[in-house]
């Protein structure tokens, strides 16, 4: 069963190894969810540094230059090293790169192949006997080139020592999964919402992959668009297309809490945003978030966040 909340005060140090012609899109889909998690948690839960093999400047596929913090060999290590070659993975698969990655595997707890990064990890012999995926366009080629790797067509693979994903959008999904495993499903949903363009509950809803269950995703999307006038649990189940008992079981299996628990969190997150970003009175915020009174919302708010909404407004 998944955890709704998990508490960890430790800061995770992450290295991001870039190569010439890396994908901006893929890089942003790794870094931005981590940045959002830091903002939502209000502390540096994640720190990251950009690295290269030689320590010199690299240029993305769209021409954006990045000056790294240093060489991979000089990095102190950390919880994970993300490896991102993107478009010229074959050119970067050299004995020097392989040696650097093997050395890094002793300093970083995990290595992650982004986009075509698994090619470099496999070339270094680090994925032998391991399950891994890669960008769909080179999946067959990858399987033929590295028969010792258990190649998967999944969007992303998370193993004890190695992670991999198939492209920019799957990198976003994989990082959300890592956030959820460390901090709980509540933060995963909150970070996902940070980057949403719409929330209709229909099939094209951007939350559709957030929980791994279409039914749960539809229910969460319906909750988000019905904060001021909350939908009852029987009506939510009916609109989602299942029984209330089935919905309850799926929420607990996928998110580690009940539908009511998720709904409460979503309403209070909206209340926190209003407190921080608007001049609405506490009473008006309560109404907008589906509470019958300011006092009832404030009690729930303190229970959820440890301080009243007025404190968040001050900060």
C-alpha cells in the first residue's frame, strides 16, 4: 500500500550529468518537480548540481549553453546521479565515459538513465542483469546491443540501484514517483498540480497518469473542480463510474488514504494558496474551499499544516 504522508528532513543531493546536445525538455522535467517539491515543503528537500565528464561547458540540442558546477570525478556523491546524453549517446559511449560512470557508481547510491542515458550505463556494464528502459525510438536497438540487460518497454523503471525512463514526459513521471516514495502521495499530487494546464476530469486531463489508476485520477480531477461545493462520496463514485466501496479500496491501494482524506487535502491546499497569494478574508477563503465557517476551516488547516492560515499570510 502507498503512503499518503511520509516525513523526511534529510536533504537529498543529486548530480545531473550532462553531455553535448542534451534535451532541455528532459532536463526541465527532472529539475522542475524537485524545485516545486522544495517550495511546497518550504525547505531544501533536494539539492542538485550540473556536472560534465571534463567540467567544461555543454550545449543543449536547442543551443542553450550550461556551465556546470564541476567534473563528475570531483563530485562528492549523493543519493542519485542522473545521466543525460539525449541525442548523441553513441558518440558519448566511450571508454572514458564508462570509467567515469563506474567510479561514480561507488559515490552515488543510485544511477538513473534519462532518455538515452541507459545506453551509457549499459555500455559501462552497470546494467548487466538489471531491468531498464530507454527512449522508445532506440528500444529494439538497445536490446540487441546489450543482451545482458533485461530491457523493458515501461515508461520508467525504478530498481534498488538503477533507474531509467524513456524520454522527457516519462522523466517527469519518474521524478514524481521518487517524490512520492520519499514524501508520500500527497506531495506527488501537489507537485503534479503545480504543472497542470487544466483540470476537467475528462480523458485528456493531465492528471491521468498521476496515480496509476484512471478511476482514481478521474475522481481526483473531479475533486479539484468541485472545491467550493464538495461532491458527496456517493455522487463522486457515481460520476467516476464505480461503487463507493470500490473507490475507497482503490484510493487506499494507490494513495494510502481514503477519498475523503484526499478531498480534505485538496481543499486545504487551495486554502493555503489563497492565504499566501490573495487578500481574501479567512471567511471568504473558507467559503471558496467548501467550509461552512472560518473556524471549522482554521481547525482543519492547523491540523494539516501545523499553523493557522494567518501565519501563512504573514510569511
